[in-house]
C-alpha cells in the first residue's frame, strides 16, 4: 500500500 | 497527526455535537436538510469501510465509529423521532445531480481501480458537495436559527483546517493526496458565502439573515 492508499486521514 | 488536522477533526466533532444538541434541546429538526444528513451517512459508510480490514490507530478507529454512529443517529432522529418538524417541501435539492457526477468522478479519479478505492474516492467527492441541499435550503428560507449556523460554521471550518494540514504534510512527510486536496478546497469554497454572513453577522450577535 502506498501512503495515499492507506488513508490515515478521516 | 499534526495540529491543523487535530483542530479540523475537533471542529468536525464539535459540529456533530452542536447538531445533536440543537435537535435535542429544541426538540426539532427545523431548518435542517434531511438530504444533506443522508448524504453524510453515505459518505461515512463508503469511506470508513476500511474499519473492517485496516488498523490505522485507536484515534482513527474511534473517530470513524463516532462519525458513522452519530450520522446514523441524526438521520434516525430526523426521520422518526422529530419527523413532524421536518418540512420536505423546502428540502428540494435533487441529490441525483450530486450522487451521479460523484460516482462518475470516482470511477475516473481513484488511486486504484478497486471497489474500496473507488468508494473512497466517491466519498471524498460526495462529501465536498453534501452540504449543498442544506445551503440551498438556507438560501430558500433566507434565515437560520443561530445554533444551526454554529453547526454549519464548525462543519465548514473542519475541512478548511485540513488545507494547512496538507501543506504541512507535503513539507514534512512528502505526502500528497491530490483527490482529497482538490475536493477539500472545493468543499471549503462552497462555504465562503456562508462564512461571510456568519462572521459579519452572527459573530457580532445578529441573527443570520440573507440580504433580500
């Protein structure tokens, strides 16, 4: 998973 | 996590608490768009599907549960408990015009052509316009209860705080999320007219009234 695909924001 | 994102999330949290407080204390959902609230349920459910298979943090997990739970609760209160106070004849925005284009945009712009990623993109695009039925309703009635305007202000400010968060993350982590950024700027833009009236009138102690 790339950082953007991880979706750590709400 | 950084300061801007935390402020944004707290503002989002505050907006929902203000909304529930308004419904409970006035025992009414007058002035609120059921359609906007229904769109938020769709936004949270499609975006937070990853609750079931991805662990980010306890903070992230609790907030996601809260947003899904509170948006469903709001919808329940509006649909059943305080149903008679809701007037569908002024809540007339056609949500098909929002859902359709957002679905098409999500199919075109996504980070991976998978069900979860397309739904995530869809939720980001839909969130950016979900407030339109509410703003449209406000435009039609030309005025709003002060508590409702506090709700809208907190909800609008939340995404605005995400903008400096993205700038910060770009410089500190090198992370860029173009879908969220473009939609977030558009979302904040939709509130500009509202913010103008809110800060020049409501914050000065006047009633929220749109110029005739």
